[in-house]
C-alpha cells in the first residue's frame, strides 16, 4: 500500500480486517476529536496537556457527549468544516447559526 492510497475500513467489522484488508490500528483504541476536527489518541498525557492548555482545574467542569452522525449531520460537518474552526460546537451545540 502506497502512502497516498486511501484505505476503506468497513465499520461493520469493528475495525478488524478481513482477509485481503489492511488495518492502520492493530488493537482497539480510543480517540478524541477536537472542535477543529483534529483527531488525537486518548492517552493520559495528552488529556493532561489539554486540561492544562484550556486551564481546566476541575474535571467536573467537563461534559462528555455521545452523538450520532447520519447523512444530515455529515453534510453539516462538511459544510461547517469549510467555514469554521469550531466545527463540532457549530454543528452539535448550535455555536453558529446555520445558513440556508
């Protein structure tokens, strides 16, 4: 596989490659998606760095949200990603008004 090839991962197999497929990650992993759509692994040291960066002293101030992404949300994410640096806030928390 060349470095510029695109790899399709079938979401129905939980990231476990079937015969003939390749996987980027060989074991289960958890990731954090930032508001600007940067994806980071969920390592303890990266979480501590982010807490410090945003001056968060009490983890009780944080809120975890689980969201579903369907076709409509994917379209809104794509649209917002071309117009904003706060994509997740804009789409899922109504940070900016949607234009029709």
